[in-house]
C-alpha cells in the first residue's frame, strides 16, 4: 500500500470536493493515467453525494476510506443511514423528490455510472444501520517509468492518515 486516507466527514458537500482533490493530487503525483484519475473522482462524487442525498444518516457523518496501491485504488464509503434495497430504487430517468431543494428532479443515473466506472463494486448492509460501498479502480500508467515509480512507493512503508473534520 502506498497511502491510506480514512476520513470521518460531516454531511456537507464541501468535503466531497476536498476528497476528490486529495485523490486527484495523489494520482497525479503517481503519474496514473488521466482516465483512471477521472473515474475515481467521479466515483467519489457519486458515492458521497448519494450519502448526502439519500442516507438520512443518524450521526450526520459518514466515512470515506481511500487506499492507494501501485496497481489499484480502493474507495470505501460507509454511512449509518437507513440503508436501501436495489429492488426499491426507482428506475433511471424517473421523477423523484429533490432532497437538495424543493420539488422534484429526474434522477437515477448515478448507480449505472458507478457500475460502469468501477472495476469491482460491492454493496453491504452496515449493522445496525446504513450501507458500506466498496469500489475498486485498476490503475494504469502512460509510461513504464511511472508504473515503476508507483511500484517503488508501494514497496515502501505505507502512510496511514486518519482525519476527522467538524
């Protein structure tokens, strides 16, 4: 492992942008392929926004864990909300309440996007409340030199950082 970031975040959209930037900065430093960086940023945005929009978290906080390896990055998002069943999720493109504003919105495209971008995706119920989502993105490098640089970091002693905000 190169780096593990464990973030305990309040339900505030500002932190989604911060987590995306942290991820982008590390992957830029590693020299990871641009499309992999973008995929992981989108996954972070979708999964964290789903917590803010749908979870109804009991603690008004959620966790994001990012683990970076030379060949892949793992993203885990954990909330303590009510949880959900896929069978109860409305179809993409249907009208639904807009939890960020008043009224309604057309939505449901996020899960399809998440499934398309993640190389591995797993949803688990978090006891006693909530959902844990684990997504993996396999990393690629434009040059052999970039791949070797990441592999050297992966063999070193990993940095493990835990941050609690608010």
